[in-house]
């Protein structure tokens, strides 16, 4: 593999002037400081007749293997984010791979194509956001802003749009929630239902709205069975925490019905966090985990396969799903810890590389 060679002609001289006695020591110091490229270049300049050539050659082979592994991990991360349409993150990881191996023209061409795709996608989605936001269609505006942030989480220009939209959403959602609560406590369940459904149009997973709607359904069920309208149903009133817990539980059931049991488990856990005595959420969680338990070994093996292929993000996704099913599984926790530490190392290396190389564009 051919690796990048920076303009570091004076590095060896400077280090030797500082008291280093061999190229091997110069390279080791650079390596410890995190500048692997400079270390590699220093060692590669050592002539074959040097006394420490054998030791230097061994270190070159070791570091080149490290570079190969890092390049592969960055390319896998680039592919992972690309599959999720997280284009800016994908481009960043591919570019980091290119910094370590600039001779890969296929990756360079791919990065350039992704950059064009990202620019076009952001332009079209920004226009759609502006149109919907100006017209007061906040749900549609939110959808397009979420797409923009998914395309490029690093874009500082989105912060203003996010603040404006968030302010508008909070104002409208709070107003609808207030109307809904007022209708609920006064027994005007039709009014309350309309208000809470308006909330869900803006925030489909809003647990408070979902919780109140569930209580309204329960009240109507009691009324139908008894034939008596409940003006003030004290036995069905609940605390805000209980109502939110019921909302999370309803979201869990909806996620399961949509074929996403892992999100369903997450919602059940949130329900129990807000109201540990919620029997429905606890039973639902137990049933989901029991049904999915045979998948744990499948997920573990899929994660191991991805990990062996240096696809750390995908491996972590598999193991996090397994952890939702068996949170006390020590193997799952160990695997997740290893992957997270390696990803943290990649993030640190990315930061170091950016500091050293600046914001050079490809």
C-alpha cells in the first residue's frame, strides 16, 4: 500500500538536534505523539546499510499493517454512513481513508460523486423546507429539516433554521396540549381528542398526547359498557408521569406492529422509567424479550462477522440490539465495549489528523 508523504524533510534533523541518536528513536517519538505518517516516512528513509535497519524494517511493517487496518475501518465507516444517507459523515470517513492512502483513485472518484450528490440533495431539501416553513406547514418543514441534518450534521447554517422551527413547533404543540388537557379534565373528550391528534401531526411520538388518547379510549370503553357518561372519572385520572408512561407504551405497541421490535423495547423501557409500576409495559417488554431471545446468538455472530471485517459501526448496531434483549449478557457488554473503544480511537485519530493536516480539500 502506498501511503501519504507530507513535507517533513526537516523532521529528522530537528529531532536529532534535540538529542535523538537514531532514526528508530526519532520515528518512535513521532509515533508516540500520534504522527504515524511522519514516523513511517522517517523509518522509510533509513538506508539498508544502517545498523538499525533490521529493527526499522520491522517497525515499518507493523505500522503499515496498522495503516491498512485504519484505512479499511474508515472505508467501512464511510460505507455504513452512506447506506444510511448520512452523506457528510460518509464523505468525512472516505476522505480520512484517502489521507492515509491517497493512491486509491476509486475511492477518490466515489468521494467526489458523493460530494456532488450531497450538494444537490441539500439544495433541493433546503428549498422544500423554506417553502413549507413559510406556509406554516410545520410537520412537513420538520421532516425536511431532519433530512438536512441527516445529510450533514456538521452544517452550522442549519442552526438558525432549527431554532426557528423549534420555537414554532413548541408554541403550537404547547397550545394544542393545553387545549387537549383542558378538554380532558372538563370531560369534553371530542375536543381533547382533536387537540391531541393535532399534536401527533407535529410530533408523531409525543408520549403525552399518546397517553391522553389512550386514557380517552379507556374512558369511552367504560362508558359503553356501563351506558353512563363519565363526567368526572376519578378512577381514570393519572399523574403526568403515568400518562407519559402510557404514551411510551402505546408507542411501543405501534413500533411492534410496524415490525420494529427493538424500537418497541426502547419505548417500553422509557415507559417503565417514568412509571415502574406500569403493568402493560412490563408485560409487553417481557414478551418481546422472550420472543426475541433466540435472536441473541444470531446478532452476536452477525456482529462478530462485521467486526472481523473492520465494520465497527455495523457490529455495534447488532450488539446494541442484542443488549436490548439481554441487557445483562456479559458477552454482549464486552463486545460493545471493544467496538466503542475502537470507534473512540478512530474519532481521536480523526481529530489528530485534522489538526495536523488542516482543512485540506480533496
